[in-house]
């Protein structure tokens, strides 16, 4: 029986204070795996109308919180028990940290009264979480529970977004205090807007660079979606006639077919451009640490995090601020000037389109291949054709995800999800859970490598249990193929199969066993019809597509670790 029905309404428990703080933040759902340390939070969530989604592994709960944040723009929340419950969630938190995703993980802990006594599942959670979060703390007192939750949410949005962690000892969570003594932050009154327009002088300088550049190019990274800056980005590239490349969650900012949408000519553009603008993407491994940009180009970097600007590569101009506000201000400033550069950009755009078309023509035979086993290019091409304006695409895997990144083009902003720079396998099912639960109006299409699906695939049952239909495809080559390629390249074909070969698993039957829709495909002509039947089934689905194990994505073959 909760406090609110027990005649002690002047008292409130720590678990109820958690729920009240979550409600103040606008959180409508938590992802969790139950444990004795945390059940009072469930009781509070029931009273506050917050949905409790229970999963089969804490890694799934953390990934789902990450995915929820990406889809909704609100912080995701996962609640796990102490010890192994919290350590199981570490990978999900680390992935959110590298992907700049705002989420809160709440972990249980033994009672304060048993501190250092060896209580059940006692571990130094805060010490472990500190390096992979923006904020990690222990709640010291029941009256401070909601206050610490609000503090954690504030820190999630300090600079570039990211995860926070709170551990709450069992006696702090279960104890009740007079509600008048508890610090309960008011909704909308405990943190300010983080939307900064950046240095006005830098805005003017970038506008000047844009109007005078002959061969500009812009990369729209994940922060374009994080800051919901798609409209501002579209206005800039169309007004100033700038070719745009998209990366990470920035994919889909421009629709396929837009004259400013480019995908396959990025390396050429970044070699030939005289002005390169990088928006919301760090110079990390995905960018060759900035070395792939022309050494003679003027390079501008726009980012939410001051620490990212100019890291790993010198820049000519850095702007710290909200991508949407910065891009809108630059467009306004530039459009008021004589555009001496844009008049000649048609030739630049045509030049890039020729490179784009040439690259597409080169892989066209694979995209239309009738070979069996199925070429992965044919599979991802069929998936791309299958997507609609309302399809959220999720990629989970190594080599198969690399194939999809070159072919699959989401039709709208916010309709692409991948792990991010940590390269975590196993995000697929949790991201499906979050995306479909948060946006039931959207179709969710997920492509898995067979190795990636194996990590969190049992929560397919969670999707069945909560009636969350999606179209799932497993590109099955019975291998961890990205690693297999590297081993073959380094040690020769006689050692390419060490530690990376999987069994021939019929994932279609796995889906059927758990109450979903499953179908096997060996003929490329059957891919499209199978996808359509999965869509029409109205169930969580897995189409098990046997793909050629000897076909590797260019991204796999070009990885520097194998050189």
C-alpha cells in the first residue's frame, strides 16, 4: 500500500520522491529489470503515472533509455538493482556517453547502515560510473532524493548531452520523511535553457567565409538532430547553395533526391573543397581524426562542447553553440550580403554529382545482384526501397551495418539510429523497444548482424509482450565478419576463422518461438515480399536473410586497425 493511501500522506518515501522528480522532468517511462533494492521506485511510478517497462537484461534497459532520449529529445531513464544489475548496465551508459545521449541510470545500493560490511550486491558503483558519465553520485539522505535527481538531469545537459548516474542506498530509498522537509524541484524551474547562439563575431566571420567560398561543403552530424536543427540546416544549404553530407543521427536531415543531398562523394569533396564546415561531429576515428580534410581548406567546427572544438586537428574557426541557432544566424547574416561565391557553385555541385553517380554505378551490379548467397548490397538496397517517410531505421552490427550506411537513406530527420562512436553491438532490440514505445505512430525497421542480434536478442520477447511490432532483418553469415576480415588480412586465410565463427542459427524460428513473425530468405527476389509480409503481420518480426560470408563492406576493408 502506498503512502498516499495509507493515511500517512504527510510522509513520502525515497522511491516516491524519485518518481515525483521524474515526473517534474517530463519522464513518462522507465526501463528496468527488477531487484529488491529498487522496488519502492516502482511504487512511486505507479502513483505518478509513469510507465514501467521491464526487460530481460540491464544492458537492454540502459540502451533503451539511450534510444528513448534520441527519439524524443527528453532524457531517458533506466532503473537497475545494485551490484550485477548496475554493472550489467555499464555498456549502455558508456554507449550513451560516447554518443552524447542524455539519460539517467539509477542504481540500487546496500543500506547506509551496512556500509563496508559486505551487504548483498555491494560494489563501488559511483567509482565505476564516474569516468563514463557527466555526473555520478550517491544520494545521502531521503530528503535529498528528488534534489539529486534534478541535479543529475541538469548535468546531463551541461555542454554536449550525456548520461548521469545516481545510486540510492536501500534505507534512503525505503525511508519516509515529512514531505515538507524534502527538496522537490518544481517542473520547469530547476534548469535553464542550454541553447547558445555562439560568439556573434564568429557568426559574422563564418557568414563572410560562406559567401566568398567557391567550393564549400558541410557535414551535418548527430548534434543537428540533438538540437532539432534540421530546418535551420536545410535553409542554410538551400539558401547558400552548399552541398551537404550527413553522418550519425544527422542522416535524414535532407531527403534523398534533394539537389544538395550527397552521400558517396564525401572523400572527394573534403579533398577538393576550399571551405569545410563540420557541425556536431568530433574529429574522432569516424573522421580520421580530422586528417581526411584538405590541408589547404578553411575548416570551421560548430559544436555544443567547447572541449571538442579543435581537438585532434587545427581549425580556422570554432563556434561553441546550438547547431540550430548558429546555422540560422549564419544564414541570416550571409543572405544580407552580396553573394560573390554562390553564383559559381552550380559547377561545384555538378562536379560532386558526377563523382556521386560514378560511385553508385560502380556498386550497381552488387545492388541488383541475383547471386545466392545474397550479396549484402542487394539486401540493404531492398531495405532502402522498402522504407517509407515514417520508417525509423536502426542499424545494429559491424560489417552489415557498414553496408547499410552506404545505401540506406532515411526519408526524414530523426529516422536513423546507430550505436554511435563506441561501436556497441546489441543496441538494436533496445532501440526498437524505445523507438516503438515512444513513437507508436512510426514504423520501425531494424537490420541486425547475426552476431549483434545474439547479444540482446532475448528481449525480442519483451517486444512481443508489450505488443510493439517492427520489421526486423538479420543479415546472417554465421560470422563476426568484420573481425574475420581483419584476421584474414593480418594473419592469412588459414587463421581467419579463429574466434569469430557462429552457428547457422535460424532466427526466423527464434522469432516464431517467442510469438513473433519469422521468415527465411535465400533468394534475393524474395527479400521484398518477405519484408512486406512482416509489415503486414502486425507483430515483432525477424526475416532471416542468408548473406554471402565472403563479401565485405568497403568500410570494413578500410579500417586502419587492420593495416
